[in-house]
């Protein structure tokens, strides 16, 4: 298990928000006095690789590019990524681009869009975001700022199908993301069983005990992102402790 850092951008600022509120009255857990470059330099200093910069809506491109330029090759970028703009972000220093809504259009997997972006950036530099919510005991990808259920169920066959098109998965557990209520244990266990490529889970982790539980449930096969709970983002979990834990598992 590796700890993967994150830089979430909203209105050009580094924030931690409850993702489900993007299309309504946004609930902000934290608004940083530091810019995106500050956090990129911090993660570079601590040699944390594979973190993600997520643009939550428009107006965040400049801040995203600043982060990428301060830590070239160390960060992935997502939010509004398409086949038309993906290569630009790679040129600015992103190690990978992250896609969700572009390949899940109108509630379905758009195989043409998937083929287009693979042709543009290659399998090795593509991360597919399978952020999901639970419905009727199953997990479904949600898109359009996590408001729209797709018909794409997370199950062994579908995960295996998409693995041939990307280098990694990023999966937010939307029901708990930004709420510090603990990890979605059943989803963590399922992902550990289903995935064979690097996969990062995000959502609900709030303590070292949660990290230990995550490590146990995943058998060390998944990586973990923590946002709102970290003290660098206004929370109570010391960033330095998280780094040390990640270095010793």
C-alpha cells in the first residue's frame, strides 16, 4: 500500500469539499491559504508519487498546470479531461491523465471516446476514474460531478474489461467522500479481489486506525488517498504520521 496525495481545485483554489455538493450549494471542508504549487512542492519534497490533481469544475486549469510544472512526472491530473486536451496536460508535466465523464456519456460507457483517448495518450498514461455509489447492493459508476448514475456496474468482468485500456484506476467511494465517516469496507474488499493493476481508493479515511483497517482489508493490494482528514487540509490527522505509516507497510 502506498499513500497517494491529492490536490483538489475549486474556483482556482485548493479546497476540500463534499464532492456530491458540486451541483448545489457547495459544502467546503477547507479552503487553503496556499496555492497548488505549494502542495506540489511539499509532495515533491516528501517523494510522494502518483498523487492526483483534480479540477472540480471550470476555472482551475491555471492552478492545475502550476502544480504539474512544480512536480513534473509526480502528479496525475483529472477533471474535464478529453482526447482533445489530454496531451496538453502531459506536456505540462502530468504523469497520467484521469478520465471519467468523457468516457461515460449519457449514463453509458462510450467505447468510441475510450478508444480516442487511448489513441491520443496511450494505455500507459491513462487512469480511469471509476468513482461509484451503491445501489441495490451493487456498485455503479457515477458521473457529471457524481450526480448521474451510469449503467456501468463495478464487477469482476467489467473491471477486467477496462484494465486493458488503462494503467491505473482511481476510485472514490462517493457516499463517504469528504465526510470522514470511515472507509467503505465492502468496496475496499471487492476492489482488492477484482483489480490486477494499480488502484487508488479515496473516501472516508480519517485516522491511522482506518489506514490499518484499509491495509488489512485490501491485503496491501490497493493504494489510499486521504484528503479532508489531513492537518494540511484543515483536519486532525497529522500528514507526517501518514507518510511514516505509508513508508513502513
